[in-house]
C-alpha cells in the first residue's frame, strides 16, 4: 500500500519551491503606510484673565510670567510632515465666528494641519503653527494610534503683566473621528476635531 506524504513535509516542499522560484527568496514585508489625518483646532480665552468671575478663583501666589517672545521649535518629522490646512478645508468657521462675536471670549487661533498618525512610541508632538502662537500662548498636540485614536493636548496661556501663573491644559483623551472635543480650563479652552483619511474618501468623478 502506498504511503501518503505527511502534510507538514508537503507544505515545506511547496515553500522551498516558492523560495527557489523567487529571485530574492521570500519578499520582504511591505510596511503599512501610516494614516493621514486633518487636525483642526480653535483656541480661545476668557476676556477677563484676572479671574474675577466666580468660576475662576484668585491664585494663592504669583509666579514669573514666561517671556511672550519665546517660540516653540518644531520637531523633525518622519514621513509626511505637518502641512497647514488651506482656509477652504477648515470646517469650524461658523463656530469660530460665534466665539469671535461673543463678548465673554476672545478667539486666539483657528487653523489646522495634516499629519501622519503613528504609534504612541513613534508619535511626535506638533506645536501650534507660528500664526497660532500669540503672546503667552504655546503648546503642542500629539496624535497616536493604538487600538483607538488618542490625543494629548498640552497648552499653556500666560497673560503678560497680570501677575498670574500661566493657565495650563494637559489632557490625554481617546478620540472619535469627526467629533468635536472640548478641553476646558476656567481661563481658556481648546476645541479639536480630527478627520482621518478613511473618513474622507476621495470624491469620485
């Protein structure tokens, strides 16, 4: 009776034959390209930075105010470096207009950029664009993808001559695509929306 070949041996022979037929053996694993996202951000502050409203208690002590002329150096990026979003790509214009016309708040920055999304280990912080760094305002936004999309917002707002310590927002949060996310401080706030490429497929002719 003829003996059947062992399945494991057969698979090994097929794999060896495939490797022999390929010029360089098995092809190298092709890396999956990183996702690309649009980041749109609004930063605004309360018009009275001295905290005279009930929700902003006066500080217990004063600290030196950072030099408003200081700038945040942009880090080097691998892959697609952040590029400014054109005005036509901004979607939060109506919200920014309402904040601009409101008497209680002052619009500091409305803009955005595109960037690649990497893992948390490879993620780099994106500083506010130059036009967003008002005197006393600086900070970064860090996006990364693990099982879900996450963001770390790290912002600081100081008012020159106020004698108050800088107001800070340092918050990490899981994001939902194309949803508004609000990061709150009694003295200022950040509104963020992230739109991934998967949520914005190219238009078909």
